[in-house]
C-alpha cells in the first residue's frame, strides 16, 4: 500500500495489469525528505479547503522536486483528480519543471520494476504522457496538466481543478494565482494550491500574502540551500558565496526576503522622509506620466502643490496590455481616484514611433481617446538629475518630492531596486522598476528644470504631441 507524504493511505500508486502480480510502492520509503520538506508535506495535509501553501527558499534547496513529489502523491491519493502544474513561461516549464516531474515519475517506475524483474519494462509505467496536450494520465484516472501561466486568466477560466502547483511563483502575477484559486472546485478533492519560489522583494504579492499580512488558510514554509546539501555538488554553496555580492547571497543562498543590489542605486538620496501620505486637491491639474509598451507599460499620477513640491499620488504597472486598453484603464482610474481634476499627459518619444505594420502609434491611439500626450526629446540623465534635485530639501525643511506609501513598487525602486546596470551609465532595464521611473521622469522633465525648480513658460523646452506624418518628394 502506497502512502502520500504525511502518511495518508491510498491504493497502490500503479497497479501493473500486465505483470504476473500487482506491484506498488510506498512513496514515504522511496525518498527521504529533509526536515523542511517534511514540514511542507505536513502543511499540505493540514491545509483547509482553498488553502494555499508556499515553500519559499534559496537556490538548489529542493523546492521543485518537493513540489512535483507532492503533486504525484496527491494524484495517487485522489483517483480522478485534475492537478495543474504551472510556471509562467512554456519554455521554463518544459526545460525545468517538467524535467523534475519526469525524474520523480522515473524513480517510481524504477521501484515498481524492481518488484517485477521478469516483466517487460514497457508494461510497468507510472502512467502515460500525452505530448499533444502535455498531460500526464495515471491508471487511476488522475491527471497532471502541465500549463504555462502567462495567459492563465484567458486560457484557464473553464478549468475544474482539485489542486494545483506553481513553480517559481516569484515570476507569476497575483491575478494568475487568484484565477487558479477560483478553479479549485472538484468535489471530494483536497482543493489546495501549492507555490514554490525564491524569496522576493518586499512589494511582491508573495511577501504581502504570507509575511506582511498573512491571509487566512495561507501557510509559509521556509528553507535554504544548506538543507539540501546531500543533493548538490560539494563546494557548490561555498563557491557561490565567494563569487557573489552579499545581498545576492542573502537572497539566493540564505533564502531571505529583499532586493538584490547589483550596480549603483540611481537615487541614493532617497530616505523614509520622502514617503508621506499625500492628499490630492480637487480641480487642481493632475499630471500623468505614461511609459508605453505592450509587455510592461507604466503610469504615474502626480500633482504639484502651491510651493512647487511634486506629490506622487498613484502608480499602475499592468502587463501585456494594448495601447487602447491602457488608455481606457488610465481614464477609468483617473475618474475613480481623482474626480474633477483636469488631466495632463506626458510620454516618451517612443510614443511617436511609426509601427512597421503601418498601424497607429501609441500617441495617436491615446489622442483618439482624447488623451493628447506631450512628448519631449531629452536624455535619460537629464530627467534623473532633475529627480535627484527634487529629493533635496527646500527652505521649509521638506524635500521637493514626496511619494504616497501606496506606491509600493515605486518605493522599492527608490530604495535601491532601481539601479544602474553593472559598469553602465544608464539604469538597468528590468521590466519591473524602469517603466515606472520612465513614466515619472516624463512628467518631471515637462514640469521641472534640471535643477529641480518648477518650470516656467520661459524655461520649458519645446514639446511635441502626436507627430504629423509627411511624405517625402523625390
């Protein structure tokens, strides 16, 4: 009789119908988990319906192996269950997570074949892999569905699941996990979600859900590289500790939360003094910086008070969104958050770039929505210098730039997440912080001089809105 991690009894993992006798394997004797992995399994067993168990830790800590092992055990323990195994991108899922899943299944098949050495090995299998649909079907009708999650909210709305597991959840958006949680609806099944990941920044949903304000039914299990020393090459950890910065070691080897600092910070002068709960003023101009882009656009809302101080009110960083949907999202949020404030829009010069397909530019699409963006051609460093000068104190003892605490990702960037690329003079393009800071920089260069003073009509440089198309004449 096989058992799942935690000791839940069930029928044999695989009855081998073509062998002279039925064989089975006890999963608890097949692999010896380390203490933290056992804690992870116990948390799965104790999870309430719709519970979410997170296994967070350093590199090579055995997280993916424990995840796949737990999902196979659930498939054996609950006949007919459908389990989704996911990672954000299909290539990573295929090259890493699925490879680990097949290692687990291979270990089970080896143990089964050892009990029937005279049988044809082809007849002793843990189940059947269906390449076309990328599903693994067990003899008890349970299935593990291997799926990428980058478009989960579009593709998987009709799924009915009994459990799911997500590998490297730091890459996955909160909305994808919420979608999977809503698909846990199979009657008689454990209805549990499992996520494994390296630690994240403090503004990530993993940190918020499991550490900052733990949600009901959410369980966190922590691990580090040293716990898995028996399964990694000798000197692996020591060599990484010797060759990487301390911040990298704390996060990826010790398993600590926080920002990995590589390269110089763009805004070393930012402190907690710049974080202030800001109040917006009705009917006062609202300055909206927009960084266009389908994959990682960003928007920042701000006002300038009577003393010329820049108050950063809100920010938004969606993903995989068209220019039309971005414009509609900005309009909706502006009306909800700041009713009665006249909006002014600012963008980068890429908004005027002609598409190779002949489609409208982003600036033209925004203009069609009644949102004409002011565009100025300036260097990145000019805008960054203006922002650094805004961080300095005015005569009244307060800095000229204050950020509302609701802007979590923006604040993490100010505190060190937004950095120069190693040995470079331009900030790193990471798709997380740079879009938000580009959006903020666009509205700054239109309203402030490089010294951080409020721009006047005389000091403003020429602005360009939607580009006029011209036809060259030979």
